[in-house]
C-alpha cells in the first residue's frame, strides 16, 4: 500500500501544511470524462494515472478520485446529506459482509439524524460534506470556510471525532479557489470514480439492477464508488442500499477486496 500525505496539527490546532507546502495547480487533464455526482450538472472528472495520483496525494491541493493502492481494491463511499432511510440497511450489509466504507456527512444530516450519525461513526471513518450542502463555488471565501468549519464542529459535537482530513465537495462543484480554501483547513478533497446514480430513484429511470451494473461496469483497481444513504424524495426508494449486497458480491466475483479511505490513501 502506498501511503498518502499525512497532516499533523501543531499544538495550536493549526495544520503545518499551510506554511510548509506550496499549493499545486489542479491538473487540467483530469477533466475529460463524465461521472455524475450529487447533481446531473456535476463537472467531469476522471481517474488519474498512478503517477499523477501519487503526485496529487503528496500535494496539499490533492483532489483524489482513485485509491492510492496497488492491486484489485475498491473504496466504497456514502454521502449523507438528507434522509437516513437507507442507513440501517447499509450498515447491516457492511457488517454482515465485513466490508469497510467511508461516510461523508453534512451538518444538517448530523443534527437531524444523531442516532444514525453515531452508529456510522462507531463503525466507519467519517468525512466532512459541509454544513448545509451548498455549492461552494458560489459562496464568498469566508462563507466557504464557515461551511467547512461549522460542518466539522457539528460532526465533532455528535460523534466526538473530527472528520479531518476527509472532505467531499457538495455536487462535486469545486474550482481553484475552493480547493485551496479546503486544503488550508487541512482536508484532502475526495472525488469518485463512479457514481451509482441510485439517488435518482425509480422516478429517475434507475433500478437496483442498473445501480449494480453501473458500478460493476466501471470496475478498475483503486476505484472509489459514490453511493448515498438517503431515499429519493419523490419515490422514496433507497436503491443504493438495495443494490449494495449485489455490488459487493459482483466486485468480489471480479477478484476485488475493499478498503476504507484511511486504508487506501
């Protein structure tokens, strides 16, 4: 396993990476292939080559969408920003199958679903998905920092744990400025290789089988999978939770094992 850039906080709580590392520019060739995220208008991103990925991991401006490991491994990630309808099923499947995952929580989710939040944090790593799930590229720099810090404080107050260094941009929306601001808060922003699109629900043309097939068709070493814990607000379906057992089985049949982000990066 290749270890990524690890950030140590000084005694005053500030991240030393702010002053010790120059900020790298985003790599322009990382935006040539579509994969959908929280919204149909997400910006395109692709998996990096291994060399590019390692360079990105070692820079404080890393925005990662491939796990930095050798071999057939997959990192499952779940975003939690609305309902908790699928949490119990997802947690039960992960426990039964012995599969690790990483969950990105918003402050709104944590306040509305504290029991689910504590259950998630007790079993899996958690990351910061901001306080209110707003498009950070539309906010002032001070508002961006407030979204990140308030989200972290809300998560910490309920779980007793900091979500750092894991961060995911709402809607996948980011630019040079917001990446820099997030990195200055000592976070690594994690994208994804494939979005299952389970969040679209049956009303959006998806099904359990389509979710499974979409993930399995994108399989490659170091893949980061994006799924969601909530129900579609229009039809109430939780396709990601329903498809998870068959996704795990299908990936194992292809010879893949599972890692959490802390294990992978």
